[in-house]
């Protein structure tokens, strides 16, 4: 699992982006997530999380997101 921090969250759309230092990603590439990938309450900016990274047509996507 990768570690990261929620950098942006849109509560209306239920999606956001996670910043991570995962070596498999470009330095400036954040990971997209949707609340369907997160259990429980909405995430907020600054929340630290663990997650799996999956490939999607639009770039990396977080799956199995859990708060740490």
C-alpha cells in the first residue's frame, strides 16, 4: 500500500486527489480518488491515508483508501 495526504477534496462531487511520494509515479502526479473507494465519512484536506494505486484511462486512481 502507498501512503499519502489528501490535497484536495470536492464534497459536492465526492472526489479528490492524494499527494504521495510513491516511487512509481511522476513527482508532480497526484492520485485521483472517489468516495466510493473510501469507507466511512468524507475525507478532508490534510488527512493522511493508505491506499492501493490502480491504473485508469485518465491516470492513477486510489483504491481501498483507509485513514491512518
